[in-house]
């Protein structure tokens, strides 16, 4: 069994900026969990699955993606889930919310994959620091990041499947959205 998740992975230039901030958290607060993934927006959170279903899941993501159009993601400023998570915030988007809803409906109704419906509301973001950011460090870090300005955007052209390699998350497949 391997652990997987489905996400929109940011392009390399945004990933490099995010990596600088993730390293800031590591150097200043000892946080390294967020460094295990590329910059991304989670669509389906981590789940365990037998490796022999991997190709079927890739094919399902490919089939789904062929029916969806590319669209723009806009990042703006920073947000938090107190007391452990600091992230780059995303401008609300009907296209992103629609993609999330239709992907989750598509995957869950197939009944092929051991993916459970997430009861939490969809709050798209790009994580900078997570589980290993402790309360005192959170307050110090949020003092800095709550005042920072940041804006960026990119065109979403695919949906990625990531697999945990016992240390980090690897992108093992990326579908293509329609033009």
C-alpha cells in the first residue's frame, strides 16, 4: 500500500518562491513537514491505496481532465488555520471550486478507489508551514506573514497524482486540461 493525493501543482517559478518561504520556516522555527511536497493546491487529501490501482486512477484523472478547461489561479497574501498552519491564500474562484466539486464527485462515484469523502469545506491554499509549527512559533511567524504582501498567478493546465516515497511526495502523473 502506498499513500497518494491529488492536487494542482504550481509551476516551477512559484514553487521556487514557496520553497524559499518553506526554508525560512525550517531555519527559523524548525518546521520541515511542508518541505516534503511541491507547492500545490490539494484537491483530494492523502489516502492509502494498493499500487495495482495506480494506473486505473491515472486513467480516471486523465479521462476527467479531458472534459475540463484550463483556467487561472490567483494567489494573494497569506492566511492561517490557527494554531499550526500558515499558507498563501487564493482568490475565490468559481472555476477552481467547480473543478474540485466535479473531480470529487467523479472519483467518489466510480467506487474503484479507497478514497473517502472529505467532510471539511474546500479551502484552497498553498501550505508554507503545517503540523510541526507549534503555538509559540505560530504566533511569531504569523506576526511576520500577516503583514507580508504577495501576488502571483498561473494557468492551471493539469491535475497531478502524487505518491509518498516514505520520505517525500513525488508527482507521478499529471493530466492535461483542455485549451
